[in-house]
């Protein structure tokens, strides 16, 4: 099937991490694991429900993608983007931003390149700060243009293919710069060069 992502998808990692945090709301015998809940911080039921819905939508898309039903996978993921369905929480915005990245991947596999780029742009409106998710969206922008370039080459449109390749390279560079910034913010010594 030729998808860009193999193994664990970024959205799966996010949902797993959020489930671990929000799992603190359950009556589990680990009182020290969730001090913020123990201190009386309420768990947002709308956020929990949205994350559960997102997990189910992405699992559905996984199965449909494995069956080469990319349109079906797109439909399953698009259910997360309906107006009014998104809790106004950063975690939900990250899930939707990454869903837009996955939609861009799927649509570009179907050579629906302009639609794919619109998904990238929609995701970038949600992931405004330097984060893994913003970097991933620029990576998807590059992948869409890389696939567009290959399709243009096949149809003999060399000059247009070169333009798409240039856009891909620019997007990949932006992705790397954003991810480097995220690394440096998380590990302040990561950007420093150590002389021998």
C-alpha cells in the first residue's frame, strides 16, 4: 500500500500519552501517579470523549487503509473535523492538526494534491507554535509536493515537476528547523556544539 507512515503513527503516540494522563481519572490504586487529579482537578468529559472518538476514527482509518480503501479512511477521519465537534483545548487542537496531516497523506496518495495542501494549511492554523505537530505538517507539505512532482514527471511536465520538488525541499527544511527548535527547547544543551 505505500503510505508514508509505517508502524506507530504520530496520532497514536499522542492519544496514548493523553490516555495515560487522563486515565488518572479512573479509580486505580496508584494515588501518587496523578497528583493533579488527587488535588481535585476535574477531568474534562468532553475532551475525554473527543479523544476516544479520535482513537476510534484513527483505528477505523488504519483498517480501511490496510484494505486499500483510502476514500473510506478519509471519510472516517473527516468525522473529527465537523463544526462544533472540537473541544477548545490544546490537546484536541493537536489531535485535529495531526488528523489534517494524515488526511493530507491519504489524499496525496490519491493524487488529490490541492486538497491535501488545504488540509496542511488547516492543520497549521491549529498548530501555530513550534511543536512536533507543526513540524509534522510541514513534513506532510513536502511529501505532498514530492508526490506531485513524481506525478508531473510521469506526465512529462518537467518544469512543473521541478517547481514541486523545490517546494518539497523548502517544506522539508522548514520541518527540520521546527523539529530542531522543539529539541532545543526540550533539551537546552542539544543545540550546543561541544569541542573535543
